[in-house]
C-alpha cells in the first residue's frame, strides 16, 4: 500500500447504537477538529498522552507535518466532529516489520465499539502494508482497554513495572502487548 492509497483510505463503520462514523487518514484540514476534540479532554486523560495535546503547535505538527512512511494517523468523524484518533507508527531497520498502535476516543464515544472498529481498521492496514507484528502499550489500570486488545488477538508479552509516571509522581505498570499478523509455520 502506497502513501497515496493510505491518504485516500475511507471507511464508514456503524457503532452498536447505529451511529455512522467515518474513519479516514488525518489531513491538514483536520487541525481545528482535533484541537476541539482535545480541548474537552479531562486533565486525568491528558496525562496518558506522550505529547501535550493542549499545545496547538503539537496538534499543528501532527496535521501538517505528516510523513505517511513513518505514521498512519487516523481520525474518526461523526458528521464534522472528531470523536477519535488512532495512529499506526512504523519503525526502521531491524524493527521495520513492527507497527505500534495508539488510540484515543472522546469520552462520549467510549464503550460504544468505536475503539475496536478503529483498531481493526489499523490491523487491516498493517496487514496490507506487510507488517508482521503490532504492539500496543497499555497502562494496566485500564483493564477494559487491556481486555479489548486481548479480544482483538493481542497478547501481553510482559508487564513493565513502574514504567509510566503520573504528574503527582505515582507510577503505573504498563502491559506490553503484541499481535502476530502472520502465523508462524513450523518446519517438518
């Protein structure tokens, strides 16, 4: 799959409650939509991001400096409102067969099946791109998220103790989860 095919990918999914959601690659014109979605994120949820989502320059970079050879950013839209974002990150060199998934959903779109649909879409993209393994890092306190990844076929390979630090200095464990996209073939 070429970057142009990724950029033009569009998929409409239906949630359990009948809501239609458009999943597509993030584009530069999505900057305001993302800023609006992130402006409603609670302080607690904001701690789990690797970057400062409240900084317009960070979001601007995500929207305008996209390198589809390094990351596939996906946005979930209901009408014109961003309700989720997910990314599939690519590695170079000896890890070039691995992709990393990250996902965020607006609070009112959680527990509605959107996260599963977005993750499945990224899994399918990863297969088309020829990746062999997907990884996801999930704070173990997020038991429902861990369970959702397990139901999609991810397995916890290890738990990294005290790997995530909250602003108050408390630490959390992180589940390092993987999914094999290509079944291993035994030789005989």
